[in-house]
C-alpha cells in the first residue's frame, strides 16, 4: 500500500499495512468535487524537489491538515483514499478496494473529517449538524465507521468532536449500527446478514456498482471489480455472500405487510418480494427495516424446513425454499 509521510506528504510504498513502521493514521471523509489524486501528489513532489521546499505546503488543505494533525499525534505515516491509490491501474484499484476494510481495521487511528459540522456544534442535540452530516449518508463511510478500533470525529475546523466509543449510542441512533459493534464488544458475525445490509439502506454512492463494493468488507467478501455492470454488482455480492454464509436472512428482504388473519397463522407478517429480482434484492434499500432481524440458520440435523422461528423473525417463501438447499 502507498502511504504519505506526514512530514512532507510524500508517497512511499509498503508491501502490507502491517509492514508500515510505527503504524499509520487513516482518513475517512466525504469527497469534495475536486480532490488531489495519486498523480497530483507525484507531480507535486517533482515540481518542489529542492531540499528547502516542503511539498506538503503545496498539497490541498485537506491533505495538508490531515498530515499535520497525524504528525502532531506522533504518526510518521498516513493514508487517504484520494491520493494513496493509483486509480490509473485497474489492478491496484481492485486490490485497494478489496483490501479497504483491512486498511481501516489495521490503522492505529481513523480521523473522520466532517466538513459540514462546525466545532461549536452540540453533537448530541436533537437538531445537531453532527446528526445530519453527509458523512453518515455515504456508502463508503459505513466500513470506515465499523472497521477501525479508534475513530476520532473532527469538525470542519479539524477540531475533535468526540470518539466512536464515547458517541457509540448516539451513532447507533443515527446509523443503526449497534453500540456493541462500534465499541468492539461484539463481532460483526454476531449480526445477521439482513441486519448488516440494512445499515446501508439509506446510504448513497456516486456509482451504482459501489453500492456493492463498499459492503465487501462488512461481509468479508472479495470479488473482481467490474465498473460498468451497474446494479448487477449488488446481485453478485449477494451471490458471493450465499456461497460463504449459511445465514439465509439475506433473502428476507422487501417491504412487510400484514395479511388478513388466518386461523392457522393469524398474526404473522409477510415479506413482499415485489421487485422482479427473484431471490436477490436490487439494492441495499430493499433491506430497510431489517435492522433487528436475527440470523436464519437452516436446521440441518432435523431435516425439517419448518423449524421454530420467533414472531420477531419474518421469513419469506424464498427463505423457506432456501432451507431445502441445505
């Protein structure tokens, strides 16, 4: 992976995140309309080659402020997705996106820069700028919230607003990600597939393919990037998840409606797969409302597809059919 030296904002390559000496800081942010790229940083170095000139002084304000902050906290190296990935190389881009969750998980600290939240904001207020920040609505920032152990939220003036641990219950209310996950008290795998999908239901990405690619780390999935495939990327993601997980709650998506009472099952709600996508949903938004869904694991020992499920679980007919595959 390529990382920036915090002192001079110069790029250096290390084989793995673990091999970065002394560890590294990482930035989570919402992209601006223009961002400095890998090539821009390389060009910056060549234009400011004299020893008495620090290339960091000519970097964008975001890159410069990030490096200055990380250096002030004792970090020699820093990583930011805008300029530490050579996007001109499809192989490097694919490797970086498939490894992104790991990059954030292995960082010593993640700084989450919220450009639309002022330093004086009372983050826990009902109408705070923190609650409505665009950062909470982007697809890529979900894994950047979940993966690192330490996340420090920063205001538009680069001042600390709080940490992920301290704000865990507030963040749960905003993002639906359980505080136990944010505090690293529970494993991601303890949350059902459907519930994890629901975390992304109201998040957006610029490209439709990224709705799938930004979730790969959440499910420990690796797959080739095919920009141009559109919504098919999300169906590929679901296919890969089903190959590696036996939790069939992935099929319990779609709106819920309450049918007319029936003597055999008077209260049970039903999932309506109204979209013509058969078993798979077309986007994470189809999992809206599945936050509390528990894992649905086929009972292999009994061979009986009609195992007991609590009323809190909603099972579609496609889920019941899926149990027969096992």
